[in-house]
C-alpha cells in the first residue's frame, strides 16, 4: 500500500517548517489510477502536510439529489461537506500514518507527530456564516480557506487534467470550470501561494515538497 512514511523525528514540526503544505486532491483524482502514486509522494513529504479531499462523485450525487428533491443550498452545502468527510476517511484508510482530523488542534497535533492530516471539513465549516453555503464555493476554495487559517506555506491543487502551462489565471480557471467561482476571491483574500498539478505530475510534487520550492502551474 505504498512506500513507508518518514519517521517522526525526520519530519519537521509545523513550527519548525514555518507552516504546513496543503494538498487538495480532486474528487476525480481520488478515483483515478494515479491516486496511489500521489499518496506515496504525500506520505513521504519531509514537512507537515494536510490533504484536503474533494467531494467527487458523492458531491455530484448531492447535486443530483437537490435537483430531484428541491431542497435549498444550505442543506446541499452541509451534505457536500459530509461527502468530503467520507472521502477523507477513504483516503486515510489507504495508508498508515494518514489521520482524519476535524479541528485546528487535532490538525496541528497530528502534523507535529509526523503524520499527514486528512481534513474532514464539516466540523469547522458547517456552522460558519462567513463561508458561502452554496455551489459557488466548493472544495478548491475550502482548501485555500484552510491554508489561510493554518498559515500554510503553499497550496497545491491536484486535478485529473493535462497541465500545459507554467502560470494560470484564477479568473480563467473559474471561467473554465476547473475551480469554483469563489476561488479567485478566496485566493486574493488568503494570499497563499497556490499551484495546479495535473496527471502524471507526481514527481513534480515530490520535488516541490523535498526542496520547499514552488512548482507546477502557478495560479496568480
């Protein structure tokens, strides 16, 4: 089930590293053949790391159910958060040393123990009035929100697309449906350096994490 984790004594603490790395795994990535290689890279990252799973097919089912039954966006928002929670448990169950976390304290505690945190967002997000409770804001923006809250050094969005650029506009990505509509304003608000990685970019991410240097397509 993938390579061994670095020992806790080798992985830097959150404080020593100057903030964690946030890695957003798109829902389609979680169901892709490349997922195992992505997890191999993330599990052996030398610094504190948080995985944010997308809602994937479970969130799509929420959309379909909303269209059929007619309930409002606040309910759909909560259900989509729970979809992300479920995929957090799925991802964490694929490797030892990956732990599902829901609160600020447990996020930092898990990373300081040298494990990779997998964020289940419902607890932190569901009751907030300052986070949009509609489909304009989805897991991409939530990854940025968490990155800003944790003082992350950088955020990587992993998508099941072919990456063919070194720099991308957040507005164009939102227009093309690659990220959600709220993403450009969330990026501007948090100011966290963010990059997009696509199919086959596992080695790019490994190099970024090992060298604490940006890579992929910078979103700016």
